[in-house]
C-alpha cells in the first residue's frame, strides 16, 4: 500500500489498494477501516461498523487478482470455443 504525503493528517483517503472505497489513515499507517466513497457518516473517525464492514470486504489487491484470474479463464473459454467452431 502507498502512503499519503508524510505530513498527511489522520482521515479518510482513497484506498491505496485500488478498491473504490476510502480507507482510514491514522497519521502513521493505513488501518483496516474502510467506507464507501459517499458514506453519509462523512469524515468522522472510524467506528466499529467500519472495521466490521472491512472484515468481510476483500482488500483491493485481492480484487485485482480475482479480476485477472477471471479474465484469463474467460480468454481460455473464448479460445476453446473459437477453435471448436472452426
């Protein structure tokens, strides 16, 4: 994960893992707390619900890995079908 600028204040920032959520920066490191981009809770510090929601949500890199695997499978199926129809 990347970090905000060295002097970044604690707050919600775009998830450095690439997911469409925002992740809490505590002033020194990224935490497990995430929120949707337009969360009605605004910029309030994370609470238990933010951490609970994160526990069931995959980190961004896992989502990207899943997308790559799904793309490879789809490509393989397409190649097999193309050869089978020739």
